C-alpha cells in the first residue's frame, strides 16, 4: 500500500478515534492512527538529519553506532486520547514528509531500536509495513464494533 493511500485511510478512520475493542487491541483507533503518523514523521526527521552514513563510523571493517543518535520508535509515546487537532496536525506533517522522502539521499540512514540501521529504501518499506499493520488493526476494531452494535440493536446479542 502506498503511503498516501494509507494516510487517506487513516484520515477516514479518525471519526472512530475513541473506539476500542479489547479483543483486538488495548489501543484505541486514535492511538493506532497516532502511531502510524508519528512513525512517518519521526522517520523523516531521522533520515533528513543524517548525511550519508553520518550516523556510522567504520573502523576495521566494523560498523559502530554513534550513540548520539536516538533510536526511533522508543520515543513515540502513545497518548490516552489523541485529540482531533493533534491527529490532523500529524497528518499534515506526514503529507509533507511523504513528498520530501523523494528529496533525500538513498544512503541516509537512521538507527531503529529493533531492526538496526535502515537506509531510505528500507525505511520506506518499514513504514509501509507499520501502516498496513495498524490499518488492519483499525479495520478489525471498527468492523467488529459495528457488527456488535447492529446485533445489539436487532436483539441478537
């Protein structure tokens, strides 16, 4: 799924931001949306501040991590309830950043706490996987809640 289509889907689900289904996830739809948006925006910030492996030092054919880099995603704190304004703000930033990814050097890297060093291509692939996963979770939450609501209204539950 392309990141712009993902953004459109995330924006569409904002009306369900308070919805939670503990059978699927302890996170609200809003927190799933927030995580996707912050992932896109933080990835851009990290990649744009790196200059062709500037985060790395190569010594004796070994790559060593420059510890001044902050690992991505550990810094993304989920909020109890992301406000509509906050989410809209993050969507606008994400739109700009998705366009600006094309201007980055393919060799820019950042350090991900779980996957290690990622260049531009690997970063974009990870963002696609993150957004796809969270959109699937959102869809499960929204569909399950909608079906349960309809069944209750009909007296089936």
